[in-house]
C-alpha cells in the first residue's frame, strides 16, 4: 500500500514530501524528478510565478545510488523566492512593525502581501479552510492550497 504526505507552504523555505510503500530496486534519480518538475511548469494556464520560481529538488532518504531501498522516500523542494518571504512566513514570532516595511524595494505590493488576508477570495479554498481550522485569516490556507504546493505531489510521482 502506498501512502504519501506533503508539508510546507507555497512561500515557505521548502516543500517536503514523503512516500512510503515503494519497493526496493526501482531506478530513480534526482534528474528524473527535475524532468518531471520541468514538465509541470509547462502546463496550461501556468501563472507568471512559473517563469521565475525554480524547483530545486533533493532526495533526502530512501534512494541510494539511484535505486530505491524500500524505506520511505523523502524529498525536499527548495524555494528560490524564500528570501522575499522570510519575514512574512517566519515560523518564529516577528515584530509586527517588520511587516510594515518593504525591505527596500519601494514596491507597495510587498507591504500589501504582509497584511492579513481577512476577506476570503471567491473560488478559492480560503473560506472553507478558515472555517475548518478556525483561522482569523486566509494566509495559512492559501499557502497550502496553492499551485506551487503541487510541485511536491509531482515529485512524488
């Protein structure tokens, strides 16, 4: 039986993925995963983020010398855009005044993305997620229910 799990946010430092139940002896390389992720970027309706976000994939466990070991396989997909989001998406507490600056870019959109998203967007997972998890804002929901998050699923195969 196969089971899989993903973790991480769209604008976080990385997406993580694990899959269990893959037998030993299958051939898989980091390059195979890179090719699959490159195909994902070519899909119909891809947004502008696809042009500048790089999918930096690493195999962390479950594969040795290009062959699966039978152990759970763990993957990491780094986020090349993380430095722009490090304060907004910090796992540790942040001084609220740090969210009112634009990090020197002069771009008002940067300050806007730091604000809580309290009005759910129509057609998105915002409202059901806010209600399901009793959240005062939609940022945690949209970070998981994003097109970027699908990179982890594609990498798992």
